[in-house]
C-alpha cells in the first residue's frame, strides 16, 4: 500500500459502553455526529491556504464552546448551536457530561490513562457569576468557581493544566495573557496515555530520507512491523484507512492515506463528519501487512479566532453584538476576546502520548481553547494523550504520511481486536522516501461518543462480530471434520480416532504462509472465508481453553503449537515467524543437528501428558527431506458428570461392524444424567454424556441397527452435526451401558487432503511465498490421536504435523452394544475437538 504526499490526521474516537434505553443511545449518537461534523469543518479551515503540519483536538474546542453556549443568548446562541451542529432537542451539555464520565479511565494493567477536566476561573472583584450559570457548569462540566490570583492569575491556571495533563503541558498561559480587562476563563484539559497493542521493535527502526515541504531532505527514524492490521478502502475519499490498536482494546489510531501523491487536497475537501463516522464504525477484519511508520513529534500553539469566525461564529467576538448575558448578573457586556489552542503529539515504538487544554477568557469575557499535547511514552513505555481542543501545525518536522485518528471503543472485546482475515498479504508503506515529495502532516485528536443498539439494549458491533466469527469458526471446523471423517472411514470398517481441531489448526498455520492457488485451496478445504478472521479467532479460542476452564471440574484441555525448521536449508520470513508466535504461540525452533526427532518427540510427549510417545521415528526428518515442520498437539482429560461405578463393569456382547459378536468390558450406571435425541434422517439416536462443568460433552451417534453405521456416515455432514449438537433437549435420568475402550490412530493425511481439494500445497507449484523466500511444498501431514474412555471419564490426545433436568419423567434405558460415531465437543466454542468411530471395541490399542 504505497503512500503519497499528504496531511496526516489524528483523531480520538470514544465509543461508550452504555446499556440503558434507546433515548440515551440517540443522544450519544447525536453528540458523535455533531463532534465529527464540527471537527471536519474546523479541520478544513485550518488546512485551507497553508502547507503546514496540523495537530488539533476538535473535542477540546467543542467542549470549550459548549461551555460558552451555556451562557449565550440571542444570535450568539444561534450561531454557536449552528456551528457546533447541535441537533434540535439535543441536550448537548448532558451528552458532554455522560461522555466525560465514561471517558475517565485508569487501567494500569493495560498501561492506559484517560482523564478529562474543566475549570472556571474569574475576577471576583469585577464580575458576579450568575447562580444558574455556575450551577449548570458544576452539574454538566464538574467545575467550581476559582477566583483569579492577582497579580499573577496565569500561575494557578498553569498549575491546574499541568496537574490534569500530568505535566505534559506546562506554561500554557504566558505572563500577561490575562490582562486587567479579563474577567473570566473557561478551561478544558484532557490527558491520554496508552501503549500499542503490538509494539514496534526498536531494533527494526531505521533512518530513512524524508523530503520536507521546503524540499529539504532529512533523515528520520522509520519504525516497521509485519503484523495483522485492519485496512479499509474509502472510495469517496480516494484513500485507504489503517487502524493501529492500543493495548486494552478500547483505543485505536486511524491513518487515512490518499491513494495518489497529489490527492491530499481533494481528500481534505471531501472529508465530512459522516464519512469519518462511517469509517470508524465499519473497519473490516484484519489481514497481514508490512507497515512503515516514522517516529514523530508535533507541537503547535495558535489562536483560533479567525478559523471559528469562518465557521460562522461572528457575534461572540464582537464587542457590541455578543450576547453572553446568562453568564453574569451585572450587565457587563461580555464578549470573547480570543480562543487559544496548543497541541503536541509524539509517536514511538511503544505508543503515543497526547494532551490538550482549552481556556475561554473574557475582557468582561474572553475565550481560550484547550491545548493538546501528544508526547512520547514515559519510562514504562506507555502512550499518553491529552486532548480536548487541539490542532498543531509543523512544517519541517518528520511525521508519518497519512491521516491519523484515535478511537476508543469501551465495549470492544479482546477477541475482536485480534481477529484476522486471510486475504492476500499487502506491503503497507506509510512512509516512502522514494516518493515522499512535499508532505503536510495534520494531527486531529477527537473524542466522540458512539453507541450501537439492538432492541432496547446498547451493544458493541465488535462483540457481535466476535460472536459471528466464533460461530463461523465452529462451522468451519465442523464442516472440515465431517469431510475428513468421510475420507478416513471410506472403504474400511476400522476403529478411528482423530482430532478435526488439531488438523485444522495445523493447516491454518500453513495458511499463514500460503498465497495464490495454494491459499485459495486451503481456504476452501478449511471452509473459511476471506473476512472470517480465522487466525485471531483461533488465537482467542485457544487462549480461552487455558484461562476459561473451571479448576473445580478437574478438566484439562491443552492446545500447543510449535514450528521446527532446518536453519541451514531454509530462511523463514520474519513476518511469518512473528505471526506464528503471536497468533499461535509457536516459537520457531531449529532442528537439533544430531537427533532432531528427539526434541520433537519430547515436546509432543510433554503436551499430551505422555499419551503419545515416539511421534517421529529416528532418522525420519533426514529421510523425508523435511525443511520445516508445523506441529499442533491437543490433550483432553475430563471426568463424567455422572460416573460409572467400577464394580458394575462386566463383560458383555458387542456386535461389531462386520457382524461378529465379541465380548468387551461394558460400564453401567443405573442413574446417569444424559441428553437423548432421535434423528430420523440418520435412523439413529444421539446420546450426550456431559463432563463435569457441562462445557464439554461426548456425543454418541448410535445407528438403530448393527449394520447401519456406513449409511449413517454417508449422511453425516457438517450442517447436520451442527444442527444435532445445537438442539439437544433437556437432561433426563437413564440407565446407561457403555463399553470401555481405548483407541489409537496414526494416519498420513496427504492423500485424504488431496481428495477433498488440497492439491497445490503438495505439488511443485505450491506457493508459500509468505512463509519463505525459498520454494517449498508440503511433503506429508502426519496425524496421531489416542482416546481412552473409562468409568471416571475420558483422556484423549492428538498431534498433527504440517438445560434444566427433568426428574419427573420416566427413566430411559440406553445400551451401547453396536458400532457408533463419537464426537468430543466444546459446547461454548462449538468446536469438535475429537471425532471417530468405534467399530470393534475389543480391538484395544496399547
């Protein structure tokens, strides 16, 4: 994604997590649109006719002007409402109050701080503040009345600003800024600090040439990173937007990049509040990009009288026409003397820091707007932001090319933050020395309230998207598992155990490095779409297995990934290795020179609690010519919710798939709590055996006849499995008789995967250019799985390389004495962890 000469825009978007009724949602939405519209209009005025860098905070200016609006009347009030885009019937002061309350954030775990405050200073000897104005300022803006400390009133104001902004802004007002005629000052200050969700590695920062607006070429530090980012095309601006999230998941930096070198002015002319709102609310799934962003530091101090006049605010600056009579009781005839604004931002590898302050001062009334400072992270490597009303312009200062907006989404889930699409890799160059030319950088820090609702409840679009992606992942794994199951069982009547989830994860890791036809085939076989975000959804699902299980259930589900490679024969691309480690936790490990199989076998044995030993035979890697091995291992152990008393286990008849009757140990529970469902389409019955905690269950699909297994298997597709699992009835009491069994399967999956459509990956035309610069292909996929079912519960392992209880109804009797299909499923994620069939339980695996 090549960048072009442009002005960079920063904005801070705040999406509030509110859960009350729609009217409140509508008010917050009105404030969001009003602030966006005002911010876009003021941006155009600040950018018009100059080639400077710009940084400002629309919200800071907006808040200072709404405080002024409280005391305005007549034409002055009308002009303020029109310029601020206040909607009819909108209580903008109440909306600002709600926004400020929701914005206050201090999350040490995420290294995130956000604070916004207002103040009212006045000359007690010259002006009597109206009681109603003072009460409204206190109610909506949290301000008390602070008298000027003559002869140096600036000192107390500067101290307040420094305290709110944590010393990011100092000496806001110079001595003499408040003269003898100044009787009132309204101030707003904001502080923001946060770290990147995924920091830039300082060792990767390199100096690069930067051509300034004057034509001079300077060397600037250029940060780089290959990672998953959300990027959106915006045709109406002829630009693209990049989102860089901060830690904690609530804030993001948005960069707006014109598609052409000369497209900045045209983009600025088209920029509106509605377009900004649309961008922030509809960013797509993430994909893999290589991003280059310069470190930069901008600061500016300016008077906003003329830009505000050009927006339509005339009367409040006019000594004769200004009507601010509601502020005071003495009829002094207040007017706005000036609006001052200062801003600064610094962006580094660890994050950003920003600040803003606005002051309204009066000669009998004077307005001074916020000062915004964005400074580099402190010693803890944090990003800080201060802003309310701030824009800053810089000319010969290195800065990134593009438009930057900060976004806050308080109700945005971590899972959604990490979701990644699987579209083509794109080199996103935000800073291109070869084509820089004249660059103008504009930084605008916005705080906007955005609410999304469903019915009468406000919810998060990100939360909804997370649930959608989790459901899509479940469907993908189920569909893939059903297809692979049919291949593994075709033409044989053997016992089978495999892990659809394990094979899926191993192939998903492979997908990270694929491109072209190979990538498309992998996506088709895995049943994943380009906007599904499969890698991040897998990341979050695997993480939930480690942290979301109740320790009191004594249940273990362990999922681990690893990548081993021959460091002398293959160069793994940094982007691939970084994403494997970040998304799958699989750090790259070089083959051991003497016995590479031993290290891999040791890792597999450790993850599977010793259930799978000697996964690779000695000499396998050399004999197969393997350059790289991607491995996934899964281990599950759980206790039945209703255990089988061991003393009731005895040998009983079992009719195998071939019709032979064999004696097998069969467990018995006279008072089991299970779920039952008849499936006429399969001529079968489904039995659900829950494990303790009821998150995981073993589902048994039992043909009604001993020879009905193959007919059942031919009809068992992914959609039918999903429908069965998601629609089980309530729990019933039953007599249950089930054979003990231990199964072990080891399969080479190459031919089976080729049969369901994965051909290119195994051929000489394989395209894994995102994995390595060398030409590589998959030579084999090995899968081994083990399951043991006994009286207390189940133990299962796999490794792959490349409702209310009904106690009043009648008891049921379920005897499992013929072949059946089983599925071990996580009912929260909807993932089928293990799947297989028991054709002959007497064929016990060692």
